[in-house]
C-alpha cells in the first residue's frame, strides 16, 4: 500500500546529506556500556533496590562497583571460582 508523503517529509529528504557526505551526528557510535540481565534471589534484589533508592544511585552502579571490587581482589579466576562454589554459588536457570 502506498502512502502520501507530507510536504515536510519531502523537504527533509532533499535536505538529507548525500551518502558520501554524512555528518558526524549520523555516524554510528560505539557504546561504552552493555546491557545485561541476571537473576538474583528475591531478598537480594529487594535489598539492592532499597539501597539504591535511599542512597540515590542506580542499581546498575551498585552492581558494577561490586563486580569491579570482586575482580580487583584477585586475578586468579580459578581461585575466585573455587571461593564462589564453596559459598554455595553454582549455575542456575531462571524459573
């Protein structure tokens, strides 16, 4: 189905830069953050939410800080893994 173009969209097309002359604003940007999703126990998620709210920081900032500290404590991944497993951490799936 064809649709009519409004006068403003026709004008916008004429004003768009040619393929060879793209502006910096239209250049793709590389993000410095990645979106991840993980499961937490309900109690830990509630504590995280409460802490972040009352301290006026994002939940993501708390998680990022904790992970940076965790990895800063040791560069021995096998040791980190052993410690986690001894504490009862293991693989889990969303339920």
